[in-house]
C-alpha cells in the first residue's frame, strides 16, 4: 500500500476490463479508452449495463447467503473499482466479525482502496494489488496471511474474472491451486460470461475486448462445470446469474437469460 506513485503505470490510454465494468455500472472511474471500448460492446450487446448490474446483484446475494450460513472469511479476486455496497459491507452486515481480503491487478483500484478498508470494528478488510494468474503470490501475501486463517473456511469469490483468463493461461489450474489452499467447508463463488445465451453477440464482445488488449474466453456451461469438479454444488446449480436464489424466490421477469449472458454458481469444498 505504501508504494511510490511513480512506480504505478495506469495505462489510461488502454481500456481495462475493471474500468469498463465501472462504466457499465454507471460509475465515474473510467477514461476515454474505457468508454470507447464499452460503447463498442454496448453497440453489439445492448444489455451490457443490465448484465453488469445483474452480476453485481448475484455477488450481493451469494455473499449474504454464505455469511448467513456462517462463513466469516472472504477472498475476493478481481475486485474491481469499489461500488457500494462492496462485498465486505454485505458480509459484515450479516457477520460483523467477517474478514475480507480484496485483490485486483488494476493499479487504479489501489487509488480507491480506502473504500475497501472501512471495516466494522469487529472485522477486518485488506487490499492487495495482485494478478489471479499468480495464485501463489496472493496466498502468500501478507494481506492474506495476516487477515485470513486458511485452516478455517473461506469464501473464494471469482466474480466476472475467469472469462478474462483463457485456457492458454491455465485458468483451471489457477482455480485448483487456490482451492487446494482452502480448508474443507470453504466455498467457491463464480460468475462467468457464456456464449450459450447469445452466441453471436458473445463472439463480437470477445473480439472487441481482444482489440482493446484484453483476452476473453467465454465458456459454455459444460466448460464452467470443470471448475466445480470435486465440489458440492449448491442448488440451483449452474444457472444464469439472475436465477441464482433471487430475492423473493423469483427472478426479475424483465431480465432474460440473454440479457445476463453469464452463469453463476456456488459450491462447497468437502
């Protein structure tokens, strides 16, 4: 947290997925390159803003459910730019003693990290700048070692991040390495873009991100299931994000599966 600002290259001339997501959510921490790329996505996928909000709602519901189920530790990788309520706010409303560690590779998130560090007096929150493709650096980071007890259950939150890690970068191995470090009773929370709902639009989105310098690999339901092998998948299983345990028991009738174009799942480690 104390690094010299001169060491940080924000690369504002290049679009970044976290800042594009911020734009979809109506945030203000995005720049011309991000808005241009996001506009191109919205031109071929007009539901991008809705998909982002549906995904964030899933994060809120899954976090709340796990906290109410007794999990008090959360490791959120691919945090993105803070938009309240953040994961720690949701978790600590249910479990004031909850401990949350955030990780993201976008240096601009570091500038907003104070919003991620406003813990309840009973709990803790921490932030580290790290890349999910180097899971060992995350697990061994002081922020994790000092705030998370890996001998106790942890909720590993990988929301809207794995589709930015193609198979060529070892996405499956990354997830398995992270899970291997967690105690039985831990949870894996995933949301992931998929071509199953709107295949032509998904292909165009992937090309736009690639042109902006970010590799994207949308995955089918069967491909996503590989990340969950060996875990106990909670009902309702792998479903469109707005269909995972919706508030009131029924998904928003105005949101079609194609609008979300992403799957969500929560599974427990035995």
